[in-house]
């Protein structure tokens, strides 16, 4: 979409976005505003004051998404305690995830960007795509309400949850190990740094994970945290194999 594109081109991209959403805006100006980056508003004062961009809608959409995703996860996963629910929600609404949804909806092509932002690759920038997606959610909410928003986004989030749960990518290794081992044994694991090597500017740390006094995993990393993650991953792999035998 050209920076100052004609009315026909603007209409075409807005129509394409609405087709992908499966929703026709009663107030299409809300969708236009949701797709207007601040850089465009700053370069086109003839369209109104410099506040005519998507940041207020982004603020609203962020809150709407947090609520809808949290409420949906709460209903869909009654067996999940607070910790996994929180991490799963955070994964679903993180910048990279929402940027991916924005691409699926074709928001990259519909964004109105200033010349400098366009030239510097702003159309592919994850932060811009995420902001636009949240702003579109805000616009959908204002135009059609909460049910309207979720009816259009639920299928996408359902697919993402299935993928994330399959890969357990919403949990880091320490969290996965702790939740699994507590369920199996009731014991909370602990960690200790057992050694380090190398010069100060490139140290490698070794960590051990313990169940009570028994070392069940060991790993190394360039930081203490990375070493603990490696130890947890090793323990999780070894103990799961043993449990399956």
C-alpha cells in the first residue's frame, strides 16, 4: 500500500482485511485508524492532528485480548493451575505471536506508514504488526463488542494453543521439570552451581538439579541460569525415560 495511496487502493486493502476477519465494519474509519502508524499521522497533518493514529486503539485492544484469552483458557483448561495458565496466556499474546496473526490477516499490506518507517522495513517489523493487531482488536470491540472479537479470533488461538501445548513451548525447562516431578513424586527440586571454568569474560558454569540429596541432572551454560536450565532439561529427559521403562 502506498504511503498516500488513492481511495481505491485504500478501499481494496480494507476490504481484504475485512474478508479475512469475516466481518464488515459498521464504522470503517475505526479500521483505518487501527491501521495508521504514528509515523503516517506525523507526516500527514492534513488528515487531522498528530494523534490520529492507532496507539489509543492498541491500548484498548491489548486489554481486550488479555481478558478474552485469559477467560477462554480458564474455561478450556480447568485442570491447569495459575502458573501454567499465566505462562500460556503470555505466550499466546506475546509480540511474535500477535505479529504472526497480523500477517495471517494481511495487516502488513494494509498498514499506513510514514516514508521513513516504510523505507526502514517497518511493514515487516514485529512490533508494528503486533501494535496493528491489537489496534484492530480494539476497533472490532468498539464496532461489534466482545463476542464479535472472540468469534473471529478464537479459531486462530485454538490452533496456537494446540501447537504450543504439543511442543510445551510455553514452559521453560525448569518449569516443565518442576511441574512434572512434583506431580510424580511430590518433591520440589533444588539447584546448585557445582563448578565453573574458563576466563572471567567467557566462564562456563556447571549446575546440578537435586531431589532432596540426590543429583538427578547436570548441565552447563554460559550463565548460572542457563546451566540450571540445561540441568533441568537433562533431568527431565533422563527421568521420563526411566519412568517409561
